[in-house]
C-alpha cells in the first residue's frame, strides 16, 4: 500500500475532543481496511517542543493516552526532548522511531527551543522525507509555528517583552511550494480587553512583523481548535474543526471557515494568495456566506465541538438546572454523566490550566443539588397530594350538603394543619399548598 503524503497544521486543541474526528480521518488514510487502525499504523510523538519543561514525561503520557483511547492508535514516544549535547545513541533511537512512523505528531511547547534543537540535527531531513515519500504529519501549536519560512518567538515577545522579531523557521513548507509563516492560535481571545490574537502578538505587533518577512512570504493563520489538512497527492487543503484558516498578505486577509477546500496550487503562489484575498481587510474578514473565490470550494457543514472544558461545564450546568427545575431526574442524571465523560475526554489536553478543577466543582455541585432534591422530592407536591385532597374535599362538600358542619369543619381544620389552605368560593372549594 502506498503511503499518502499529508501535512496537517492545527491551531490548538491537538489532544482535545475538538480534534478527535480530524485525527481519526487522518489515521484512516493509513489503514487499508477501516476499523483495524491499531494493528497497522505506526505512529510517534516528536516530543522536542516541550522537552525543556519539567513535566515533559507527563505531556508525552497524555498524548499516548489520547491517541490510544480516542483515536485507537498506539503512539511511540521519540524521546528527543533534547538533541544538542544529548547521548548519541538515544538520539539515533529517537530518529529511528521517527523514520519508521507513518503518523508523526508534534505539538505544544516553545517553537524557538524546538527549532534550536532540530536545526543542525537529522530531524528536518526526516520530516522532508515524509513530505516527499509518504506519511501523515500533524504539527500543532508550537510545532506548527516552526514549520514555515519564519517562526514567531512567542515566549520571547509575549512573556519576556522583546521587541517584535522573527526567528528562523525550518521552512519545511517550502518543500511543497508554500512560502508562508504559520501562526496558530490565530483567533485567541484570552486577553479579554487587550489583543492576544495572532498567537498573542496582537494586531500592532503583527503589522510590524509582516514588514520584516521576506518578499516571497505571507501569513497563514490557523484558529484554535482548527486544522488545515494539506493533501499533497490530491493537491488540496481542507479546513477542519471549529474555526477557520486565514490567508494574509500585507495586512489584507481572508478567512476561510471549516469545511472549505482550497486548491494547493493557489497556496504556492503569493500573488495568487493576494488575488484570492481580494482586498478583504483583516479587521473585517469576509464572512463565511460570502461568494468564494474561484480557487476555493464552497464550505461544507462542519460539526462544532465545545472548544474548552469550561464551555462544556457551563452548558452542562445550564442543562442540569433546567432539568432539575422541570423535575426531570433522568435528564439531570444524564447531564451529570455527560459532564463526567467530558472531564475524562479533556484530561489529555495540554492547555487545560484550571478548567478541570472548575468542571469538577460544577459536577460536585450537581451531586449536592440532586441529593437535596432527592430528600425533598422532585415531583410537584400538588401532583402527589392532589388526589387525597380532592377526595377529602368531596367528603367535606357532602357533609356540608347534609348540614353536618362539625364534620365539614374538622376536615378543613385537618387539611389546614397539614399545610393545605382551603378557600370556599361560589364555584366550590379551591385549595393550595402553603410555602
């Protein structure tokens, strides 16, 4: 079986539920008969981007668990957290894992650390070989930043306050004719009142950095929880996931939503990219329902998955509250089980921060509220006691008709003592429960 040549760039969410369907589709490309992915696909995680972090082994374990449980693929760990001055045999073993892998995945961390470790090693040659001879490569977040003509030094600019500059990229995209700088987290909104779009650069710094790019280069922006699947053999590039992909030249840009399929040949020509943009400004991107350019197919309907565990928890809390208010214990219980499943599904996400703790707090609140409801009962009290009250009121009406007022008053007094208020009207007795 010939191995397809596919390069996928992800803006974020590479080990989150949002990208499961994309990973599964990619893994299926390597499987001659669907349903037996585990037995045939050789896959590896290139762990260099986060190799400087103290929790690097834990991040590798999360990736392995995510692929095993969600994608049904066994992932080998390259063990290339450090290449410079590392043990030569260990490096060669890691490189051999990369060479033998049909599915190669690299994700979060520091792009400049990764490029520094890879630049003078055999890693770039191994990656170019897969683009040339076959293999599925998924580069996400920090790893995606490294693959273009230039690299955004995120930590140095956003965290350390360096003036905007480009670091050298691996320029692997040029092997398929694309002279672009890749910017993941393109639609990031973590900053709230300050601009953290464009991988935390913001518009002001991105404008300054665009002027520093080589004349042949342009910007390829990929939203969070979004992928661009470049099928080299088919000559196409498809947008998948929750967001979109933005082509940007000299401050002008065009946004392509999930489901869009672009002609790869268009992406290999900067002038063609500029024509496809058609003068649409970055601050007012073309809407998803506007007329597509000749190079772009109409977008298909895409499945949208929650982009964070916090979003899942908020939705679950609202659904649980509605179910509890309606007295629907079965639905409330189902919501709790769904949230527990979501917490497990998001556990592999490397960018989780404190969202897991927040989701667990919501789940614990649900357990407490359902327990309190079980004590007091979820059913409407009127529906429980109504038949008994109505029977007693019929007896009271009969007693009043027969002028047995002592019995009539006794029934009313006993109902009142038990929280049932009886009112005599021209149309008969009415009743209600006191709060």
